[in-house]
C-alpha cells in the first residue's frame, strides 16, 4: 500500500473538540472537517475525488501515530489504524463521516465547474478514457477468474519457446536489450535451426487443443457456459444431445429384448403340443 501524505492539516481543518472520546480511548481526534482547496481548472485536470470517512480518519491520525511509533513501517501503521477504526463507536466515527460528506459536496461543485469548461472534444476524450479504464479492469478481473478456474495456457509460438529457452543468456542488461538480442539471433537462424522450435510449437498446439476441450466440457457441466467459445459451445451441446439419444436407444433395445425371447419360447411350446397330439 502506498504511504499516505503526511501534510499538515492544522490550518486547513475546522477544529472540533470531541467530548465523545474518553481519556482511555485508543484514539483521540482534535479535528476532522477539512476545508477543500479550490480546484484549479487551468491545468486541465479534474478535481481530486473526496476522501471517505475512513481515509479522512487515517489522514488525521497518521502523523501523530507515526511520531508515537517511529519504528513502524507505513504498512504496519495503516494496519494498526484500521484496527483502531473498527473499534470506534458510531458516535466516534460520525465526525469523520460528516467531514467526508462536506468533501463530497464540494467535490460535486468543483466537478461541475470543471466539466462546464470542457469542449465537446475533451468531453468525448474523457469518456473514451473512462471506457478504456473500465474495460481494462474487467479484463484483469476476468483473467484472474479464468486462472482460478484452471483455464489452460494458450500455445506458444516457435519464437516464444526459443526466447524462453535463451532469455537468461541473451545479451543486454535491460529487458528491451535482451529482447532485441534474441530477435536478432532468431532472424539469423536458418529453417533447419528453427525446425526444432517449430515442432515444439506444433506439439504445444496439440496440448492446448486437448486441454481446452476438456476444460470447456467441464465449464458446461458446472454451468459456466459464458466462458466457453460459441463454436465449441454448440459442438459440445450437440455431442451431449447425441450421447443422450444413444443411451436412450440402448435402453429401449434392452427393454424389448425379453419380449422377443418370450415369443420364441411360446412358439416352441406350441410346436411341442402339436407334435404330442399327433
């Protein structure tokens, strides 16, 4: 977690004594309602989002807590403050919630002022940037979900296999330098030298094809058809229906089989009776 700013808030805070806090309280707050700075629109950037009640509490308490515990790291300080926040009563949290509410109202006004100065082109650009951020977050969440469900890794190309094998010994000290060196080495390879990696890539395609087929069948079984490719989804469903029909057909045949045996047995009895009469 990134360290929080240790800016002094004395001049920018409305001092409010909290008689609700007893002397035995683990935390004491002398001020909570910040005066929001006027947002400048000359820089072209939007106003900063307001702090939540919890973040307002952390910003207020962190400087004094850091001075009292100089040996603690920022991560440990935040963890301790989070524990103290959870122990506060609703009455003790109320001043911080009020400060957050004031911040939100001032943020709304500043945001309206900022948006009013934008051109249509700037508004469209901001909307597109927001869309890309949302899409990126969705892609990250989806990737994590697929990894947790054990989706097979896609097959590697011949060059990727070569690069993974020789990356450590590649020339250069930076990532870009190593990649350039490997690319140059690959381009100098003839077809015979590349054939080994080409064959490994083909084998990896077969591996992926088999693994992804089993994985997608399993996803349909557990009700996650949304993760299966459309084409494969139709093929798997058609195969499932076909298998069910085969099973039902076998069941019908087995059910009819005893009747045929009974008929044959009945015919044999009739023939025996006729021969006896003669």
